[in-house]
C-alpha cells in the first residue's frame, strides 16, 4: 500500500504494530480509505475473527450490532448498525451488506444492499508476509454519505475508526490464538 498520507506507529504490550493509511477524495463527496496493519496474529485467527459475523460488535468499537441474515456457500448478508459521538451529537447508521468470502485469497469483499449511505463497499484482506511470521491485514472502504451527511466533516473520524477497527480485530485474533 502506498502511504501518501503518513503513517502511525503503535507500541502496545511490547507488540510492534504499524498502521499505514491512505485516503482519496473522489467525486460526489465519496471517500476511499485504506488502512494496513502488520501483525503477528495468524491468518487463521484473523480470518476466524472477521467471519464471526454475529459477534463483531463485541470487539469492534462503535459497532452496535452485527447480524448474519443470510448465508449460502461463501455469500453472506449482514445487517450492521454503527454509532458515533460527533461534535456532541449521537450519529448512527445502518447498513445491509452483501459479503463474499474468498478464504484461499484471504479476502472478504462487501458492498451495500441498502442503508444510510449512497455507497458503502470495500474489503478486508489478509496476506502472509513473505519470509516472516507476520501477516498483513488491510481494510479498504469506499463510502459516500447521504445528502444530510457531511462526509468532509466526518472523514477524520473515518480515518480514526479504520485504525481502531484494525487494532480491535488484531487484539481479538491474538486473544483467540492464545486459547
């Protein structure tokens, strides 16, 4: 991932993690954000966390609920509700997403079926880093708010959320790895 917007380094519990982020401003108030984390968590534990759809809200910050409403083979539909405190106001958004699992590629691709956004699509990708015991976890999101949603004002919040989501998945993956 090219890092044109800078990166943040995180030191927690003597576990070195690097988060790199990029953001593109697309037409019509659309933003494409990507964040990448290098982790010692295993591919299997990361995959298990990301595909535990009915429990994602237990460790992903600001995700109030996550419910699998359909599954056939590697196609899943999820209904999720997220919430934020933004400038002292409570903001929540609901989405129903179509998700496609490609475990052999370490890829979870999702797109909006319906919800509080005009566009909400992206992917989670897990890759083993060559000649290393580490993995790379990438979260890519393209989002376009509704007319009443000032995307420019919340893009800073979106960037923060992407990092927090990656760290939350990493923490949970390492926790289940120990059990």
